């Protein structure tokens, strides 16, 4: 789930890009909607992604996260060690449907 902030605050209910905003905010699941997320960013909307608390995940879920993110884990690591390795790994940029990264890209200097 992501919280979307409308670029022009309007009290009450408004609708933009097929999303209903209440007092300038909307909660939307953008998991399978990269084109919508890209359109929102291009039109000046702010997207706040929900952060996952690694401590709340099971060891199996932590290993699944690592596999999806391409993070190598020690085979006999404890839950605390898994959390440490995953949290130290850099986050890759989000990729749009066209294969290009979207959002502001920050270069490391």
C-alpha cells in the first residue's frame, strides 16, 4: 500500500487519474501498477511507500525477501543476522513497464 499526496491540496473529496483523494491524500495499492505510479510521479504527486518492518517477518519470509532482492545469505544465519544482511543491502531503483527506472534517481558521489 502506498500513500499518495496530491500536488494541489484541496479539502474534501477530489478525483485525479482515477484515484479518489480525501483531504489531499489517497491510499492505493501500486504493487501491480507501475504505469500508474509513473504517471503519478510525472504529474507531481508524491508517493510514500509503506516500509516493511523486517523484525516482524519470519525467517522463511526474510529468506524470500533476500531471494527476490538478489541478496546472498549465509545458509545457517540466525534471524538477527538475516535482518542485518538484508538491511545493509542497497535498494535497487524501481523499474517501470518500459524497463526504465522511474522517480528521482540519486547519484552516488
